[in-house]
C-alpha cells in the first residue's frame, strides 16, 4: 500500500524532528517535503514504524502530530505533482531525484 505520512513537531523540539525523519527513512519512506514522507510499504511495516514513533515520542514527552494516510492504487495513480523546474523531488518508489516542469 502507498502511504503519505505528515508530521508537525514544535520548533522547540528540533532534535525530535530529526529523529522522526530518520525513523521514517529507516523504514523505507522518502521525504518529498520537509515534514511529508511517502512510500509503498506493507501495512505491517507501516504499523511497526508507527509503533516505534509512538514509543519515541512518549519517551521524550514530545507534543507531535504524526498522520499516516493510505492511498489505494487508483488514488496513487491519479496524484498530480506540480512544481517549478528548480525544485528537485524524490520519486517515491525509486528514491531517485527528479525534476518536473508542467507547462
């Protein structure tokens, strides 16, 4: 299943933001914006990631909002990406940087 993960962590907890991003990367998700990650992962892998993040945030008493959104194949196929030619994004499936220009 394809997942979109977003998070909001207060600026006073920068250290935890970095740790959260590392956990998501370690579980195979790719950053597409500063606090948005995506990936085609199994539900079990995503659940394990969620549990690790919950434990980490509870241990540090970090006020955070982390959301996991599943996308079905048809929703994933219908996604539209718009950015300018100077912005490099990462292909969620391959991890390869790409530049997209829509005119």
